[in-house]
């Protein structure tokens, strides 16, 4: 299935279809473009180029306007990524005519797959990321974001699965067909859409809701691309996409590939109990534990007031809250280095607080909805610090404007240079909705959100070019801007603000459909200063076994903690030391080079789903890291069957907790499963399975 070449062919009516031999992609329309809300698919004399890893169609779309014929030139391509069964569908439109053209839809992906499929997707909200939804292709399914953030509302991913292993008990027509799976992922950080219409026509791209771009003669626009993956199952598709993203998508540097362990101050201290003494004290303990980075989160900037509220002064990155940090930023960074760790800094560089000095100083950079349109009701607006007296104010810097790009680039670069930061946590607690509708600073009334994200991508690339040793972590109210568009410009994504173990594992089961371990960061269960009921935990009575489970759940990807290190009980501090050492010595190669494969169904928040979940991280050299957990209400599994092993090989199974070694055949590990050992109350295991040569 996956070795066939993607091909395109025109018909007599000027319509071009694409096909991938021996797969479900047969005679599918290449794209869907609308001008003034009217669909256009036919081409005039298209030029088709086919190679082993790319097919390109270039030509004029056959269009006519109300008053004049349009000459809209399209260049569509599908590029195979890293030799995997993964294709990036791209589209560029150029106005070659003499009259303006208003493009209202530009979908680089259009598939005719038929009705014999199960559909899978995810809802997403704060603390409720990756909540599954399922249906079938006999019904219309619309997945989209209207919040202005890619994963606030829904996750930019659709899974289609056909055949006897489709994840439903209900039979589907054509259920005796060969197994197949397709995933569709818009690579865009703003409003996207996937329309899976009854009967099996799937289109995807930037959302047409409130969107239009006016092209003057000679102007062009690049549509956000869409990534298509084809495999026998959704799990196989997830593995293929992880490999492609790790090899040919995420930025990679020697520092980020070293997978440093991070401490962050936020949940135990927030912006109310943090100061330079707190940071220095935690940095010293972090260094003693082997943690490499200490990150200062929100609370370092703004007016010199220990009670100031960080959200209201966002944007004033040139101001330091000297009530908390009287020695200034340069000294703060130096104090962290003096403790023996590398400094990290938080910044919400796009955001503007209602009471910030920036808002008055740089009005030309502010994003506004000129018509003061109300937010779409399909999501719960989370933007902080809006102005009730000015409903046009959107709370962020529009990066479609030159002034906005200059401000954000200068703010991030100055922060890095002043503190010597090696890690930047880039937050975004804003819902831009349909985006800025100003027409006086670099974009039109209907494409402000698109131009903002094009500007953000360009700024992040410039930051990495100026500071090549930096680690860029994307955070957005936790995990509300996770997408393949931003994944080209940052090194990793923070999964969710809440991090209690059950929730973390549910989110992990979902995000592995988009990202490999090297692109994922989540802390183990934090000590929460605030009152968030699911994260409540009496840390004074927390047992070492439960603490181990908290840590291990966050160690199959980039690893970090947000704890009061100087106050942690000695026995917990020692457990943390041992797990940091274990991560650095044993797990980093799996995180850097591996792919995540679940071995059980997903756990679900609230005590639902699988209560004894297991997952493996498969390394290219044949080794496997196995992680097993027993959650509240769960029972230790009798045996965990692994995937991708050689049945006739002999494997060495090593328990990382006690060093116990067993030897088992591949067929035993696959068919009978691996029994996890240890007396109660052990509820988590990390094991390495490696072939003997």
C-alpha cells in the first residue's frame, strides 16, 4: 500500500483527479477552491509533473466572475515526507488576470473515499483536551476551530478507519473490505476545517468561516497545507506520521536533541509567591537533582508591585517587576547559572493586557475586530484582560503588521540576550476568534488571522536563527494550540495545563496521532497552589509508589516538573533524583528517536476508560521502552503484549526499577505478553526490551 506513487490525471472536462495505486485514493479531486463563495474545480490545460516523492499540478483554474473572467493560477502539490506513507498537500493561488479576485475557500486536500468508514476525532478545551468523538461516514461530520487557536474547540485531526478492526461494535457496509486507515491533519495554527460529508467526500484546509482574501492582479496567497497519512490502521498511521514529523518537520538542534530535563516555577508559586530568592533556591536543588533547566514562568514583568496581576500587564516585556526581582533580569539569569543549571524564561509575546503600557505606546500594532463582532458561541472564550469599554480590542499584537512583528521579535530576542535563556516557554492565552479586521497594517479585512500566523511563523524562525541554541516550547493555555503548522517552527509542545496522571495519559494517547515523543512536553503531577479539584493532592502524605507513577507517566517524552523542590520531603526528593538520573541515562534515546505505540485502550478522565494502560516507545534499533500503569480502579494486567518484535528473536527484558532481567522470545512477548512483577502497592513499571545478538 505505502510504496505506490501518487498520480494525477485530467479528464475531458478539465477536472483533475489524484490516485494512489492500490489504495483508497482513487479518482479524488485534487483541491477545492471557491471564488466569491462559488466552487471552482476545473482546470485549463493543466501541467502535471510526477516524481517518486511529489506530484504537482499547475495551471489556470477555469473561472468566470459576475463581471469579468478571472485568471486564477493554481499550483497544487503533494509531497511525500521522509519516505513514510505521509503526504503534505500544498496550494498556491495567483491572480494572473486584470481584475481583483476574492478567494473565499482554498482547500489543498479533497478526497472521495466512499462511505465505508468509521470516523474519529477529538474535542478540545482547557483541561479537557483530546476528548474522543466517533461516528461513521454515512453522516456528515464537520471538525473545525473558530476560536482562532488550532486546538481550542477541536483537535486538527480526522481519522478514518475501514475494515474488521475499525474501533466500533457496529457493522459498516463493506466491512469485509481490506483494512485501511486515513488521517487528515491541517497544518495551521488558526481556524481550520475538515468537512467529511455523508458518502465520503473529505475536504480540509483553512476554515472558510469569516475568511476571504482579496488578490489584486499579480498577487498570490499560499494556503495552509494539509497532511495526509495512509496506513492499514490508525495506530500504524500515527507511527508513520510521528516518524515523518521527527525526521522532516520539527526543528532539531544538538541542544534540543539532548532532551534536557526542566523545572518550572508556575503551579506551586504562580505569580504571587515567586521572587528571585524562590527561583535561586529551587535552581540550587534542581542542580543537585541533575535537572538541567530552571524556567521562570509568568510574574517577572510589569509594575514594581508584589500584588500585580500578570495578565493585565502582558506586553510590557521591557518592564521588570522589581518588587519580586529587584536585581533585574540579567542578575536573575546569572543566579540560575550560578546555581548550576541553565535559565529558561516564559513569555506570552503576542499578548497585550488591557492595562499594559504597550497598548497605548504601539496602537499601530494592536489587533482589532473593527466591527466589534461577537465571538462565535461554539467555544468558551478564554481570552484574558479584554476591555469592556472597547469591544474591538482583541488582546494581542497583530503579526500581520510590520510593527507587530518587530515588537515580538525584539521582545523575545532581548529577553534571551538579557537573561542568557536557553529555554523559552512561549504561551498564548488568547482566542483571536476570526482575527484582526483592520486594513491599515499589512492585511485585508478577511485574512487577518492567516497573516498573523504567517507572521508568527516568520518571527519564530528569526528567533531561532538569531539564537540557534535556544529551546522553543509552545504553550497555549496549556494545550490549545497544538498543530502541524506550528510544529515546523518550535521544538516541542506543552500538552495541557492540568497534569494529574489520569488526564495526562488521556492527552498523551491522543497527541501521539500528531507528534512524536521528541515534540511532546508535559510535567509530572504538579503541586498546585490554586484550587483545581482534579489536581488536589495531599503532598504531606503522598506515598513513594504514587509519586513514582506520577513521574514515570511523564517520562516517555520530554520530561519536566513543577514542584516546590526545597520543601519536598526527603524520600520524595530522593525518588525524583533517581528518576531524573534514570531518564538521562536510559530514556533520552527513546524520546529523541522513538515513536509512541499504545498497547491498550486510552484511560479517560473521571475514572473511565482503560484503568491499566500501557504504551511502548519503539527505537529504530529494535529496542522497546515499555511503560505500564495501574490507575485507581484498575487491576494489574496478567500480560502486556508488545508490538513490532521479531517472533524468532530472543529478548532481554530489564526492569528499570530493580534491575531484574528476564529472557523471553519474541513470540512470547507478542502472544502471551509480558507480566509485570513486584508486590503491592507497585502501580507503575518502566522496562526496556532489547534483542540479544
